[in-house]
């Protein structure tokens, strides 16, 4: 026979919310069910209910956005939407979710707001912090893709994460270098806010192929130097583009068609590099 719940635990916000959200005929949702509803890890739910963690503003906001429930600290009850709203019940949750899910939100505005926040951070952060931020951002985006669109955009998200490539020292004129870049299939599908010369387009078009040639361990020293010189020209072009121009659109259809062709006719291995 299970022990009775201590009186102070009955007033716990998470326990109360599990009771309020329970469907007819049930006393409580279990912790895993609540975790799924409010999009908070089940371990956090357990810590909150046991008293090992407090109900932070961030957690309260997450619960509010997912269920419409607002915690009133004074009377220790959940209210609908505002702390002075009606006492929260399952009916409020069902109506709230129905209204949320039927709305057609302006996605263009959401896209713009997301872009602006990322742009401000990237333009404000120093290089060391920017690198760390990009790594975390790319990791988050890939995890989100796997969760929400597991069958789509796998190659695209990998390519748009970019890569880091290190080239060992060749001689005094060609010391060890580390660079960040993006695959040719990304660059070749970008439209810039200014016209590129034919020579610039040609340099960008061979960006990946030149890097791959350096992977040949039997490449003659003179040929290696020649290729390195071409790559350095490409890198200066990329630096100039970064200062003087901005990409304004991406040809997703063309990219997807190119990836499909590659998958049907596998190419040589990519140069060894690390995604950022």
C-alpha cells in the first residue's frame, strides 16, 4: 500500500498542474505526460515536484505558452493566463490549444525576427565567442531538424553549417592555415546583392575542387604551390564578398537537384574537415 502524500506536497505547483490537466476519470497526469505537454525534460519536472528545483520565471513562461496556465504565488493556485484569472482547469487547456493550433501566424515576421536576433549576436560577438555561438547554433538547428523534420533537409543543414579546414605548413611562404568555408554547392546557389564578374564566378565555381586536389599525397610540390595560390585568391574573394556584398537568396530547388545527382553518381570523398 502506497504511503499518503504529505500535505505540503499537495500544494506543489507541478503536482497541482498534473491534477488540473488530468482528463476526466483520472486524478493526475503522470510526470512524463506533463513533460511532453509543456516541453520540459521529465527530469526537470521531477526536480520541480520534489522540491530540488524552484519554479523559475523561464519554466513558468514555458508552461504559460504551452498550456495557458499562470502560477499565482499568493494563493498558490494555477490561474488561466493571468495570476488574477479564473482557477485553471482542463477545459482551459483544451480551448487554449485549439485556438493556438487553428491560428495562421505570419511566418514571414517570425523569420525576420529570428534572423535579426542571430545577426545582432554574430555582428556583436568577438571571433572566439562567435565561433562558439555558431557551433551551438548549428547543433541546435540540426537537433531541431531531426525532431521536427527528420526526413527533410539533412544534406542542406550539414552543408549550411559550413566547415573548418586546416592546411599544414608547406614552407615559409605557405604557413599553417585554418579557414572556415562552405561547400561549392552552397556558394554556387547564392544570389548576391551586387553582380559578380565572370572571373569572380569562375573562382567560386572551383572552390571545392581545388581543396580536394590538395588531398592528393602524390601531388608535386610545384603543383601544390600553384593550387595554394589559387585558393588564396579565392579566400581573398570571399573576404571581399563578406565586406562588400551580402547574399540575398538561395536556390533551394537547384541545390536539391544537384544533391540528387550526386547521390545517384557518388563522387570522390570530401576533403577531411570538421563541421562547425
